[in-house]
């Protein structure tokens, strides 16, 4: 059970010190929570960039494979056409 002594009024807290301003930029230095949030955002951006780069590379490999397949097919069709012309002539 709660007794009345633990609910006594507490004295007010001392004011929290504000972060010192950076002399070069004049901006307040980032608090540890801000730094962690920035690092998390940076990590997310890096992951998204890496995913996009990997996906672009895969699309490029696929395009090159399709281009090689198309060129091989055109070469085969050219050979067939040459044989038809040779049979006629």
C-alpha cells in the first residue's frame, strides 16, 4: 500500500543545460539522440542506395544477355537466308 510520505512534493529540477553552439557554424551541437537518429537515417539511405545499385547491375546483366541472344538469333537467321539464296541460285 502507498503511504503519504512517498507522495510528498518533490523540489523542482534544475534547468537542463543547452548544448553549446559550434563556433564554426553557430549551430547547436547534436544531442546523442539526434546523432543516433541521423546515423539510422544514413544507414537506411545507404541500404536503399546499395539495393538500387545492385538492382541496376542485375538489370544491366539481363539486358546484355538478351542483346547477346538477339544477336545470335539474327546471325542464325542470316545463315538460313544465305542457304535459301544458295539453293535458289
